C-alpha cells in the first residue's frame, strides 16, 4: 500500500498526517481515473472495506478471480466478483497466499488502492485485517455484482 497503509488504518498517525494521506490518495484517484480503462475505473467505485473473501482462484499470468461479500446493514450486502486479466499476484510480508488466510472467518479487507503502473498495467492493492496485504497487476478487469443478505456474512 502506498497511501492507505496499516499505520494509516490503525490510527498510528497523527490527525494531520492521516488527513494528508487521505487527501493525497483522493488527488491520485482523480488524476489516475483518466488513465484507467473503463472496467479498471469501476474499481474506484467498489467499496471493499470490511469485505470478506469467499473465493480466490489464481492462474499465474492469466487470471485472478476474487469473490467477496461486501456491504453492511445500512447499505445492504452484495457479492462482488472481480476477474483480473493477465494477472500478476504479489504477496508482501507473509510470503504466500496461504499465509494470508483469505478465507478465514476473521480475515477482512480493510482498504484498497487503485493505481496505474509505468508499463501500462493497472494495480489493485488490498490491505487485510488482521494482517497481510496483496496486490494484483493486470491489464483488464471484469466486475460482476449480485445481491446478498446479512445471513451471508460469516
């Protein structure tokens, strides 16, 4: 994560630094939006905060398909299925996807970032709770959403 780091998410930064990071990321999103493909731009509008992974299927350098339950009692729940094309999965800190425990009952998505890389690919960064993060570099993404219910939550 570049802007919305674990220190940012956990309140370890003072208010002015927290605000500055948020403003920097918001400015970045406004700037990068025009460089994103139409589908990649959709990632800026998918709120994965507190989402739970339901499936995670990776075929290296081909596709990564992530299905997550997102939402809350106020806005309602829905499943989002994100299929990244020409996917390159990058796992930091813990070293492997298995160590991230993505399908564990307690693991949730804290925050995500969307970026464009110098080589023309896009990147979606994902910060997890209680630990870990991953990112996926990709050339295109398909986003499919469908209704869910509070009973679908773990």
